C-alpha cells in the first residue's frame, strides 16, 4: 500500500488516501507528501516496537551454502520476512473509512490488497472468514455510493482454501483482480481445474485457467502478470488499445523503477524505457496466442476473443541488471491502474 501510494504521488495524482492503521514517525517519513492524505501521527509509548519487515534482494548468479549444498540463484528476486500484527487482522483505519465516505464523490478508483496476509485462525478464536467480512462490507458500501473502478490485487495465500474463499467473495464485488502465475495455478487447482503447463508459463494453459476461474465465479476480469508477459481476460469489457496502453504504461513504470531504484518520472519515461527490450519468451508466447485466436495487433500487444471472453496480452520489458526488485509488482499495479482510470475518464 505504501509503495503504491508513493507511485501514484510521483505520477501526480491529486489525492491518494492510503489505509494506514499505524502511522509512526518512521513510517510517516517514508510516505511522499504530494497529494497524500494521512491520519494523525501515532504517538508511540516508550518501549513500543514499530512493525519492521526485513527484505532481502538477491541477484541472478548469487550463490551460498545451505546445509552442505551449494545454491546458485537462477534469477533475481527477493525474500521478505514480515512482522505485522495489524494487517493480518484486515484492520480498516477509522480515519480512512470516514474520509473515504465523506469524499467518495471525488474518487475515481480504489485498489484493495493485503488479502494474502489472512491467517487460517487467530489467537482470539476468529476465522479468516470473520476477518474478511468487514472488508467485504466496506467494498459493498463503496459500490452502493459510487461507480468508481475497484481493482483487487491478490497474492500468495497461506492456504489454498483462503485463496479460493477470497477470490469467490471478491468476484462479484470488484471490477478486476490481479495475480501472478503461481497464484493462478494454486487457484485453478483448488477450484478443480486440472490444467498442465501453468508453472511452465504456457500462455494457452494460463488463458484456459483464467477463463475457467472467471466463468465459475462470474468474475468480471483477471489481470495475470508474469516476468515475461501480462494478459487480461474479461467477461464484458472489450479489451482493445486502451487496456494495452494502460498495461504498457505500467510495464514501463516498473522497468524505470527496476533500473533506477527511483519512482517513475513521466517526463522522461519513454526515453528511459527505449533502452529496454521486450522479453523474447514473452513475445513468443504472445505470438502463439495470437495464432490460436486470430487476435489483432496494437502497439507491442494484441487483443481479441478467447472462448467468448475478451482479452489483451503484451510482453514485458526486461531489465537485465535491476537496481531493485522489491516493489516492482506494486509499481506496475498502481501505474497501470492509474493510466486505465485516465483513459476511461477521457472517453
């Protein structure tokens, strides 16, 4: 949430309202101030510990010994050790709730995330279903009060049962949901769809899995983002150039961030990203689905119809020596979401 909020601020959004449940002085300093609406700072008592996450970046080719075995990293990534007593509770800040309600007419869209932090059970005896319920009620309230576009970003869940429950509950409430190939494979398997090839990044298998998941729950749209390509499958919206433009803008912002470690700057985004190539594997997979579906070209992407569902797909930009890997997904999600809202509002 913090990374996405800062990305939106850097892209000159007028108002960003993050759901901050514990605003310490340290955390406040990490937020951009431009356009950001934050609650009053939490005055921690002496001896209280702030929530701290340890994030470890590693690069392709890094190696280490583990119990006598030599491990060599096959690709850049990160490991995150999380300490967070608030977000697994799905806590909604009272300040956030009240401000959102009062200003709902000024808002174009909302991104909801963090569901992957739900736990199978809690010390107070409650279930993950009970923890999720107030969040669903909040989304229902927004839907009654406004027609703003709502995107949900899923994540790697503690159990497949939680993943399925969250997906099913969000399906009819939000306009789109985002996930990666691992999360798609977990969800498809839990929902009873035995489809081989998802982990092998077979785009036709991934299309079939996304199609089955959408159809079974009457979801509106899925955005599947991977290292090599991104595609969106929708039950209703015709995914033509606008959606491709929005996704491509997000890919460029993520590439900018990966290469520099700094938030994207719109003024030199195109120039900065002109040095990066499209994923070769992603380009081959997009070409493959085009040959299967007879899709049309638009820029570096394609759009068409797959089993009566609209889709678009585009290969990613590859940064061979990234300065950072943490926050790339958040940067992509926030920036592509923003660009989609801009394009929707211009029609």
